[in-house]
């Protein structure tokens, strides 16, 4: 009886072991997908997916790759074995063949071409550049090959947290879409000419080398900015990208199309740095000196007295709008435009002669300034301002080299 039970137990164990070791082979035999699997229906796309797809399909045909050859190279712009000599992004502005991109994309090129989304390559030429805004306009003659322009929005009503979409050619990879949100507004971006682009849009949508000049779109598919720079220790995307606000673009581009350049509004002053003003507890633009013959000099605005160290005047408002610093003054002057008369509110509080100064406007003396407050006393004859070239901090991955204008803009 005991032997029989033992045999049964051994038999059961052998069967279990056989099943255990044979199971993979049985599964492979019975369940292997030797034919294509059935497709599982996915259901409806999520709303954000539908929005992204619609925006890309509508806008991407009007986004182009801008390629160029540096001066001295005779070969036409093309993606040869080593890729293009210079590459960026642009987008169709109008039906006349104008395309908007960044100034640093076309800077130093002797020949240009644009590659459409269809792959067609069209020769292009520069119509105008605005280094102080990092904007440029190029034109193609074969307008029939161009897709329609992208709709233009406004940057005046943007809110932090809005969804945004960037289309461009990062590292030469054409027609790439990235998404994100508006991370911050009213940022300031330095240029190599000593001026700053104001009201810059900050976004976490991935922007990389090659995205420069491409559109930043809102959820309605409208252009709200032109991608221009990133803040990154490595030179690649770190989630901090910057776009020139479309309201500035919409003001500058028509000037570039009409004239080929944009007169820079200014009043002819050298201002103390904001850091120096802040240390002294002064809010406003502190005048260090005025340029001879400038609007500021003609209006009687005074800089710091180099002999006594008496502080210079402080601009605290323009046309009644508060001026808290350089960015406010630049923004208001650009809004008013060249050749217009403005009213400056002046305060004679200032800071001493040992504070560092920086060039605000060298001598774009096209504005007529009428001080609201009477100025008392005389200052020493102003000395000519010596321009200092300001370069963007190294952490900004952006290459544009501008020359400060030192004369009245000519019609």
C-alpha cells in the first residue's frame, strides 16, 4: 500500500515537472502571433492632441528653412555632405514673397535660399535687417510656389500658462513641432549693440539651434512671437527659450520691407546702469551725460557734472507713463516712434560720479523732447558719448552683432 502511494506521488511530481518545463514550448506552439495582430481601436483623440495636429497641419507649410553661405564661399546654399554653412528657420509673412527670420540667421551670408516644407529650394535675397531687434526679412521671387502666410496674433494680451507651439528646424531637422507654455512675460534680451529687446516671451517649449527665426504660435494657430534665443549652459534646450513679441515684429517688419532698415528712436543720452541706480535707491533712468546736439541736450537735460560729481537728471515718466528703468524708456520710445514729440518728466535726484554707466542710446537723436519740469542751473558742456559694444552674456545662445547708429535716421 505504501509502495503504491509512493508511486502515485512520484508520478504526480513527474507530471508537474513535465508541465512546468514544457509550458513555454506549449505556449509558443499555441499562442505565438505568427500572423499580424488585430488593431485595437484607439477612440477619439484628446482635445489637446487635436489642437496640436490642427495647428501643425495648418501652419507648418508656411514655415521654411533658411540656409546660407558665409561671405567668401562661392557654393550656393545647399545641404552638402557637411550640411549647410548656416541654417535657421523663417515663416511666410505675405503673398509678395517676404519671409521673416532672425538677423543672426542671415548675418554674414553672401547667398541665401529657403527650403519649403515640400522640399523645394528657392533662391532668396535679404530685403532688410534690424540687428537691435534681431529681425530680418528675406524675399523669394517665385511667389507662386509659396504657401499662404500664417495668421498674426498679438502679444499684448498674453498670459503666463498659455499653451504655445514652436515649429522649426532644430539641428537641421525640418518641420519639427514642440509644445509648452508661456513661462514668463516682459523678459529683456540683450543684443550686441548695447540695446535690449523688451517684452520678450519666455517659454519652456523646446527651442534648439536651428529654431531661430521660427514662429511661436498660440492655441489659435496665430504667430505671437519669433523664436530667437535660449538660456542654457550647454547651448541646447534647457527649458528656457525666448521669443520676440509679435507686436514688435509687426512694427519692425513693415519698416524693413519699405526701407530695408529700422530707425532706432532715441534721445541721445548715456544712462547709469540700473544696478547703480538701484544701489542709490533711485527709480528711473539716471542721465550720466548727453550727446552734443541731441534731443536731450537741446531740451536742457543734464548729465552728471564730471568736475563736481553733481548727479544728473532722472527721467521718471514719458508722456505721463512711469519710467522705472531703461526697459521702460526703450519700450515707450519704440512705441512712439522716430520724429515724434514726447514729454519727459524729470527729477534732479541722481547718483554720484563713481557709479558705473552704460550706453543707452549713442546718438539716435530723432526725437524732440520737451521736459515738463523746469531745470535750474547750468551743467558743464556735454562730452561726446563713446559707444561701448555690449555683447549678450555667454549663457544666452544667440549670435547677433549690431552696430549702434550714430546719426539722425535718414528718410
